C-alpha cells in the first residue's frame, strides 16, 4: 500500500535526517486508525528514499504517545472484524519497524504508554526526557501484552524485571528506564529534540552499508523474538476481549 501523508504524522527533512512527529496532541498522540496506518506505511516509504539516512521519532505536545485510543478499544470489543484488523495492524507495525534498515532515534518527550511505549523501545536508540516515563498498561484494562513488552523487553533487560513491570503496569521513570535498558540516556526536556537530531545526523554521516547491515544483523534478534512470541501473544490478546475484565473496562470507559 503506498504511503499517504497525513497531518497526524508530520514529516520534516533536514539534510539526510527525517524527523517524524506523531501529531495528535489533544489525544496525547494516541494511535487512532489514521495514525496507526501511517506508522505502518511510512517505514517502507523512507526505506526507499535514498536521500534519507536516519530518522528521529517524537510526539507533539506533552506526550510521546498514550498508545491505543479508547474509542478504538471499545470498537474492538464490540466488533470482531475491527479487532482482527487492529491486531493484524499491530503485527504489521512491529514487522515494519524491525525490518526498517536505517537508524531510528526515539526522542521520548513525554509519557510513552502501551503501544506508544512499544514503538519507542523498538527504535534503535532511545533518548528520554527527564520528565517522561514509560509504561505498559495492557494488563490494567484486562488485555494480554500481545503487541507490548512481552516480545521485546526480555531482550533489553532482566526477565524478572520485565515480568515485574508488565504484570504491575507501573510507570518507569526516565532514569529507571535507562537503568533497566529500555532507554539509552536521559536528556533535559528543552534540548531533547536537538540532541536526537544531532545524534541522527552523526549516524547519517557514517558509511551507509556498514550502518544498515549492522542494524539488520542486530535486529535479527528482535525479528526472531517477534516470529516466536507474537503469534501466541496476539492470539491471547484477542481472547482477552471475551473476558469479564475487558467488559468492565469498556463499561468504565463508556461511562466517562
């Protein structure tokens, strides 16, 4: 499917570096359908553009991304066809990011929650603002972490710590995210994007083939984890929608 530009995913190029900005600040950059589709498609578009050698990914406003949107969650509960589509899209986004050959720097400017957290840590280098935090809150609303940390987190940190934070859904402050291995370093809020772009430009200046094939080799670990874990995890997440816990979450959201 060809990439169709959308105001929900801004695209700015400076030399060989593209900055992608998830641009739905009123919803804390939640993954409404249009943004989710754009995020799946943009990676093949950028891979084919030889003028692009590195990417920065960030969010507009005060959040990186709040993850899935509530109306989409309710629709997935009510409509099995939409549920199947959304879970296929979740797998497509994982695959697209893992296969993308050029380095991606996440500039986590604010909360990165649920799918937003997964997108952040699936980048190649993660810079996180002092005021930001990560969290995978699938369990809090009754969902299996099918498109969440169950796949990638055990590659990045202790399996015991992964279990702790996935089972509790607790927030992970910026400094703790670095200590765990979910982020590379903490950066002052006011210079986060500038530092991310500078790092991306540094990577863009390195030998193209060496950078891209080194990333491919490293991402084989991630792709193997996706291939092994995602089919079960996404199937189990789909089954979550038949539980009383998800029904209660839907009823709670509907009353708001």
